[in-house]
């Protein structure tokens, strides 16, 4: 990105001053190196989002931002329905409520190493992964609707986990306002056999070690210690979420002129929040959020059962589950008064600070855990929300490293089997149904996750708590 087109506000904050049709400024967070390496399309997409009706304060981009569909991935924007605000399917994305959850195992890395190969094989057998992967559950129409309405609570009611898990999930495991009846039959058919599966792309199930504690007090509150073994799960709403995104993007693009929306890019397909189309999308999107929460809850129970067969002493407790790719209704202070805003986070993680009323009691004093996934062979991070992030990004932080090259480019540069062998030589086991998928997700295809996390920390979006490193990875 051409830095001359930006105004530097600090060492980690860059402004795009309002021009043309922009209603608010654009704000990008990142170090000079990270922002310079962002492609020019990120600049244009941040500008385009700033032109949408009802946008409040700014159009934001997180330190991991890269080009996406309509909004940049790593884009955050809030809209006020009382001022003509819109909801955008492109501002949520296709993999609705893709997210990360982290489980402590009660074990030390020395407990894992002797059985690491057996454990990796057992996890790979227990949790289906890859394109078109299907699970052992089949949902008929009534169960599908119950799942879309109930989320992780539905899964717990059917024996997948415990009620204690629900206190460690955003929205306590169930997104209210879901409307299963709005979800198309095609979307439901795509999902009926996919519950409890990882899918493909950058999704994974990873056994990790806590390699470094950065904030001892917060780590203690999260019950994390150096040398602990933990499990990270990264996946979303599978075929159902993708189908909802596809259908509503088309419908919104066709309907936009009728709503008086002159969009600078058709990929910014939007509808007024209070319109029938806007309300229908919100209802379907919330159903997809529940699908993702239920999916990760089922996978959690499958992981617990797999561990029990190999390491019966393990006690896998849920630390937290965070979503990205959502639009949520939140109260935020703007110009000294509370306003009800529809906050889009596309490839961005909620990062509420200490004392926020939406946090579970366990984290009220320290802030929300922020889980940042890496990719095979690189670190992941646990961070915590900060008080100042509410005023800087609507309480949002980065969600991962962010791609630095396309999957097509990665295939030209890496061979999947070679990547697997190189990681095995470092003691990292990979289990995947697709060597092509491994090549597409090679560590070198992503930005430096440590640099991204450091930038988020320095910008005050979230604070680093612990660094996690992979031991075994089940890759979609």
C-alpha cells in the first residue's frame, strides 16, 4: 500500500481522510511494515465501506487486513439503524461465525509426546476434515431447525458437552433472534450431514503447547501455564453459512437500487437494517451463527472422547469460544450517549475489556479472551480485550495472521508432502485428507502472526497473554 495516501496518527494507526463519497474516515491499524505490505485493494475497500449509509465513527481495518469480498478481511464497521444504517452480507462474509475455541487439557506437554502419533491418528479418525467431509450425525428437518435456533445449547442438550461449557461461549452458546424458517432448503440440505466436521481451507484442530507466558496475572486467570498442553479448534458454519452468504449477496445486490443504495462496489451488497430484506438476512445469519457454535460444540465432545481413549487422565475444560465473521447488535457510547449499533466484524474478533457487561463472570475482572489462530508450523496466541479498544475499534481485534498470497500462488510455491515432511522434522505432526490443501495453507502463505499480534497489542486493541506452538494438527 502507498503510505503517502495515508495520514500517520501514531506508530500503529493510519488514517484515510474523508474524500469523495466517504461519510467517515478510514482507520488502519498496523506497523509501517504491515500496512505497507497490505495490497492496494484493502485501501479501496476501507474507503468503499466508509461510503455506506448510517456508518458510525470510522471504517476500520485490523493489522491482519487483506483483500476480501466487499469488506476487507479484517474489516470492522458499525451502523446505526436509526440513521439509515445498512447490514451487509459482504461485511460478514461467507463462513459465518467462523471462530476459534481453546480447551485446556489438564496435561503437560511431556504427557503428550510419548503418545503424540497415536493421539493425532485418533483425533483424525474422530473429527472428519476436508472438502465435503460429513459426520456421524444426520439432521432431519425438525432437528435442523432446532439446531439453528439453539446453537451450542442444542448440542449440549443432546449430550455434546456440559452446561458449564455454555458460560465460556459468546452469547452463552445461543444467538438470539435466529430465524430458521428464513434459511433456504438448499442451505439446510448442505448442512444436514456436516455437523461435527472441520471442513477445509484454513480450518484445523490443533494440539498445542503453551510456549511462553507474556502476562502472568492474566494467564493465571485463564489457568494457562508454560508447558501446558491445550487444544485449539478453528472452524465455522460449513456449507450452510456459505450458502446463506451466497444467496443474500445476490438478493441484496439486485435489491440495492430499489432501496436507493448507490454502491461503489456490487460486492458491498447491503440492505437497510429495518427493511424486510435486512431483517431476513439478520435472522438467517443468526441461525448460521448458531450452526457454527453447535458445530464447534460437537467437535469439542468428539475431541474429549478421543483424548479419553488415549489419555484418560485428560480433563478438557473450555477456556473460551470466539467468533469472527458476524454482525452483532451492541450498545456503544458515541459522543457521550449510548447508541444501539450493528457491528460488522469480518475476519475480526470481539475484544471487550474488563468490566464489560457482556462478559461472563469468570472474565469480568480481566477482560475477554481473544484467541488468534496461526497456521501449521506457526504460533497461535491468547490475548485479552482492553478497555481502550471500545473507542478504537468497537472492541475489536485481529483474528489471525492474514494471508500474504493467494491459494493459487501457494500451490505454485509449495508441495504438500514436502510441507508435511518439513513440519514433521520439527516435531509437528500433520494429518490431512488433502496434500493440496496443505500446500495452499503452507505457513509461508501467511503474514507473520507474531508481527500482527504485536501490532494489535501496541495499538491497544488487545493485550498479549500467551504464545502457543503446535504439536499436532488435523488440517482440513
